[in-house]
């Protein structure tokens, strides 16, 4: 599932989100160009949303 993180603006943001997801055991692909985070397992989507929000970012 693809999530949009509208306030992900730089590589530091990407690293922070990636770390939050990895700590939660969630595998993802992050694309800064279109501000998206693709969650590889559908069962991880809710946990990923929580991890991204806890890292300080907003999902749109």
C-alpha cells in the first residue's frame, strides 16, 4: 500500500521515517520525489501509519 507523507521534504526526513519503520519491523520503499512510502505487507499498514505519525510526520 502506498502512503503519502506531505511533509517529507529531504533525505533527513526519509532517514527518520525509514528508521521508525525499521524499528517497528516494517519493510518499505520510500520515494522522496513523490513523497510516498510504499508498505510491502498489507498487514503492516496500520502500524506503519502509527510509526510515521510518531516520527512527527503527517499522512495525507
